[in-house]
C-alpha cells in the first residue's frame, strides 16, 4: 500500500509522520504548483470550486509517483464538499487499480481509526490511538506557532525573520516523537519569535481573516495572505485553525462536546439566523465578534462560486457598514492574479493604517 492524500496547509507533515510511524508507505504529491492546478482543472467538472481542483491535482500527481491508495475527507450539508468523495472516486478509479478511502468529517475519528487499523494490521490498538493523538497534538502546536507568528511578526523590525522561524519550526514539530518533545519545540519556537518583537512596538492594525475552510488553510490557495499581511505590519487573527478543527472533529465531536452550528449561530445574530452550509455561519459570527472587539478591518477569502460564502458576503457588508469597518472580499479561482491580489492587499492595508492614524488625532 502506497498512500497519497491532498495538501492542506501544515496538516500534511504531521499526517505523513503519523502514517510512517505505523509503517505505512507514503507517496506524497509534490508541493502545489501551477501544474497541479492545471492538471486538477483538466480532470474536474466545469464550474466546480478551487479546493476540488487542487485536491484532484494532488491525487493525480500522487498517482504519477506510484501511489495506489488515496485517502481524503468528505462531508455533508449545503456545500459541494459533500460530493467531493463520490465524484473524485468515480473519476480516479476508472481504468486504474487504486483504493479510494473517504473519511467523513462527521465521524472523523472512527473512520480514521478503522483505516489505520486496516492499513497497519500489525499495529496494536493503543499504538494506532496514540499515533492519532500525537498527530492532533502536533497540529495544535502548529496552530500556536502560527498564531504567535501573526502576533509577533508585525511588531518586529524584520518580520521576515519571524516568518522564516515559523516555517522552520513546522518541520521540527512535525518530526517530534512524543508529547513532551512537541511541547518543548513549540515553546522554544514561540520564545525565539518573541525575541524579535520590540518591547516598545506600538499596537499594529488588527485584521480578522475569515472565509472558506480550505482556502484559509492552504497558503497556495490564498496566495500566502497571512505572511503578506504581517510583513506589511498588520496583526492577523485567523478563526479557522487546522489543529483546532482536527481536535474538535476527532475528540470533542466524538463525545458530543462540539456543535459548530450552535456555537456560531448565537454569535452571528442578528445578521444570520440560520446555518447556510460550509463556513458561512462561522464567517459571519467571527466577523461580528471582531467588529465588537475593535478590529481595524475584515478580509473575507473564499473560492469563486462558493454559495455559502456568497450568502455570508451580504451579511458581512452590513456588519462592515454598521461598525464602520473596511472590508476586503477576495474571491479566488485558478485564474486569480497574484499581482492583482497583492495590489488589493496593499491598498487595503494602506486604508486601515490611515484610518487608524486618523482616529488617534
């Protein structure tokens, strides 16, 4: 068995280490590139969203490298993510001898456990459970490191150094062999990043980054928007985190301790009173929370044609108008221009900085 899976931010490194620790052979696709997008688009239905195309490109490049087993996730509800698994399975298994395993996000822990037991029959139950727990621990540690980068980099004289330390730390945490090693690496990396932060640094402008799950988590899809913002002196708060999501979907949801719809519905009122699918409800709820907490702007990022986020967009416009907040909407597909996105980001940052300076006068 040679397993491949799609990229999604820093999730792939801990997942690879988890599989290899169980003696499962991994055939990872190359990092997402222009070829990945072109290949995925060529083999995708017309009008499907960018995450689907990137996933499809990852699968095809993984198969080119010799993979014979695809592992991915699928979901349900008012979002095209619900049919990813069925459509991709049909497209990829035609004329190929491959296994296709879809892990349902509504029962992620039992699905993942069953797959690992089947893929690594010689591994004991405790070994499999421990490998899952360690992978989730690593993802949560990476959340902490990424959050620290977004906080310290805009306060540093050379933000690029903080960004580089964060990227180096990702590999260190992903390769950790124990919970204690994860904690040590996390704390050390955060401490080093904080050392670059000036003690007398003023409060930088704060921006809430909201939108569709995959596009927020995969840097290639969002054009490395977090790093671009912190390098321009903007503190970023992202409300979708890989480790937080994995922890909620594996442990908390399994024991009935997590209900995302209920959690964000209260935060979204009165602008939203119903769940609209995908991450639309969360985008509205977290944007409203940010507005009430005095953030300086909101950036809404989503794939072109994503209906839940298009519905949420109308509520976000009302929130921005009611609270006097600048709002930048970025709808991204395979044709999105890096230069165009960078130019819009620079203009938005200039806007919120001028607004913040004006409020001090």
